[in-house]
């Protein structure tokens, strides 16, 4: 009997010891091993982190005219975990009943809160959970539908038909609308509606400088609360290339909930203010930008083309004063961005034709192999030597170097290139910046091709602008070197970075890429190119009353993109010029791709040169340039090549 009792006691004690040991082990596991997991679970239950998005920096032009700015917006979400919780939903119903009682508005806030808590207890006791949730949803819909711009049935259907637990019901609400909604939610003790702050990009002139300014896009992310969120990111143009400066740093604000699920104020460490992005000041002038875009659109319409570009530069600093490409799109809506997002000014490569003749002619001048008066024989328009055949559009006998530019002789350009030799010719081409990217702060730039293949035929064709390709921006940079002192400058699109208080954080100085030609050579080239726009030259229609203009026309057959050879009756026409010729204030390059007009012959002198003339005249007036020449009536006719 005694032995049996002892055995039972031992068994009972063993069970107790084992049970307590298991409980102790579990306690150790919870307290030590799984402590972080449970703490994080608790934190997520009672804490919520609200992102405070940084205001993206503005993009402004050189005169501080805003081009892109950020507008605070909010997205309203339904959190079904709270919306369908009867313990939380009862607060809204309690407020609904309490606020309907006489004298409610005369009560102190503390008294109102006590009355709401009392009524809430009665509601939880009196009504079933499903009824509480349903009544609260109807109440919330009735309060919020109209401020959201929806009908009650529409809002309720949107909430009930959604499958997720975190559902967006209204996006990109203006700040004042979102503030009114927040106030309504708080005032009426409505549960389950959350607000996520965001910044929306807005462009003040959405059809100007579209490829240059660029645009932003939204990236889907998961926030610290496990909820889907969006982040604005630069996708194109300056918005993309200057992302690290424009973006700023997001902040956050932490909300805590008590055991009943109500939001309570956070402590002093629960807020990290956002840091705004820097403003980016561009070198472009929107007045000049509007001029070149208006004139380019008129030119494209008149001569039946849809593609082209205009680049306007300051040759003394390398600053891009205006740059436009066609086709383009609306920055705010971006409906045609997939089709028209190609930036012709920096991404299109084309065979430049006669505008490239400055490489050979300036090269022999710079090397002392010729002067502007040095003559070469042009074989009456047809040069043949072995496999090399160089045609001219008109038969010429002997022409001076200046005459080769004035008449745009292919044979003359080749003769001077041959004096340089292929190696030196292509060395000069590379010094001019052809065959490599300019380094402008824009995404997607093309490098073009200016390669010495070692083939004599390719060399002969390169002398007059074939068998290689360039971008409009590269050509503008090259002619800026002629307009200046012979130095190739890196094109500059960003002038400075500016803080919100107006402090200039960083400036972007002028950068010399290479010394291409001597200042004296550049001066001789300007004098020769000036004669191209005078009587007997190919660019008489580029003349501007009151000013001397220097420049060069270009006409090139368009290469067949689907095979070898060139397209029949299809051309790229261009003009690269500067004004005033003696001391240019700007360089302007106009490129029109595949004009289909039958009104005029399709040459650089008949299409691109007149567009330059109109742009240059308006730009000179806008920049308040003083005329240097007496104004004479314009001539009615001109050569065209």
C-alpha cells in the first residue's frame, strides 16, 4: 500500500516537473529565441509608420521660370482589418448616436469622449458584430462619398467588391481635398480609412522642351507596414539624369494604437522630417525655346515632314539655350511617349552632308596647307580616280577654299581632305567631337560614327559628309568651336543646383573638351562661312536683315534602314549657322528629316536655311542684339544646296 502510494507520488511529481520544464523551455524560447519575432509582430499590430514624401526639387529655366514642380497629393486606402473589426467600428456608430443628441456641440471634448465610450459599450452589448460592421460601413460611405466625388452606391460597391485587405479607393487627391477628408474621418470617428501621402509631378508648359525636361514614373514598393506603396523616380531627360539631386530624402511619422485600436499621439522620437530635393536650374531660356519650337513646327508643316530638331547654343560657354525634337508629346499626360519619346537632337544619327565640309577646310587652314584663297580644280563636276568617284551638283572649274564652301563643292572638299590625308582628317573629326558622345547631362545620347576604315572610297565620301553619321547636338558643338576661339566645349544643360532658400549649392562651369583649331583659323572660317549666306552662296535664305550671318547648308540622301544603299527621293536637309558672324552670340543648327514637299527643291538651302533665318531674327530681337548692318530689302531668289 505504502509502495503504491509512493509510486503514484513519484509519477505525479515527474509529470509536474516535465510539464513545468516544458513550460519553462517554451518561456525561454519566447523570451530569448523568438523575442524579436514577437516584438516585431506586436510592433506591427500597435504601430504604423506613415511615409512623409520629400518634395521633389523644381526644374527651372535660366530665368528661374518653373518648368517642373511637385504637388502634394494623397491616396485614400481602405484597411479592411480595421473596417471589419466591430470593436473599432463601434466608435463611429457611438459618435453618430452621441452627436445626434441635443446639446452635443456645447459639451467639452473630454465629456464628449466619455459619452462616446459609454455608448460604444452599449452598442457592443446590444448589437451583433455583423450589424455593427454593416452600419459603420453605411455611415462611413454616407460621410465620405460626396467629398470623394462618388455616389454612395459606387463607393460601397468599390469597397465590398475588392478582394484585398488594403484597397486604394481614390488616388492623387489634391492636398486641400485630402485634408478635408482627414478632418471628416477624425471628426466622425470613422475607422478603416487611411491616407498615404505622395508627390505628383506637374509640368507648367507640357508641350515645350519635352525631351529635354523629361518625366517621372512611379515604382511599386512594399512599405514598412507590408502595404503597397509607390515611389516617384526620374525616367527620362533631366528628370532622370539629375535624379540624385532632385529626389531628396523621404521622412516618416509613427502612429501608435492603444489596446482598443485607437490612434494615440507618438512620442518625440516618432518623427523624421523629409528633406526636400534641390532645384535644378537649366541653361535653356523658355522664351527662346518657344521661338524654336514654333518655327520648327511651321517648317515641318510647310514642307511636309514629321521629324527634326533644332539646337541653339551659346558658343562662348557651351550652354544650350534651347533644344527641341519632333515628334514630341505632352509631359503631363504622356499619351504618345512610347511612339514620340525618341530625342532626335541627341539620339538620331544622320549623314550630315555638306555641313561636314568644315572639317576638311578648317583642317588644311589650321595646318598651314592652304589659305582661304588657295584654289583647287573641281573637274567640272565629275572627279574619277580608280574606284573613287566624287560628283558635284553643278560643274565647277577652279574654286578657292572659300569658294568650295560658298558653292558647296564635294570635289573641292575631297581635294582639301586629301591634302590632310585620311589619318589627319579623321583625327580632326574626332577633335571636333564626332564619333563620341558629347557628355551632355541627358540620358540616351548617341555617339555617332566617324571611323577611319582604311578604305579610300569611304574617306572620299566622308570628306563631304557621307560614310559617317552625327547627331544635331554634335554638329551644334562643332560649329560653336568655329563661332568661338576654336575650342570644343562640353555642351551644358544644367546651370546650377539651388536649395529651397535660394542658396546656390553647386554650379557647372564651362569645360573645354579639346583645342580643335587655332583662333585665327576659326576667324578665317567665320569669314568664309559668312559668304555662304551672301549673294552667290547656297544659303542666301538664311540671311537676317541687320546682321551678318555665317553658316553652311547640308543635304544628304537618307540611308535605307532596311537594306543597302539609299532611299530614292528622300533627304535629310540641314543648316548650321551663327549670328552675328563676326562675334556670334549664338549658334543654331536646324535638321529636317525627309521633307516630302513638292513646293521647292528639297535642299538645306531651301528648307532648313529659311527656318534658321526666321529663328535667328526672332532670337536676335529676344536677346536684344544690336544690328550691325544697314537693313536692306531681302532678295527674292537664292541658290539651294
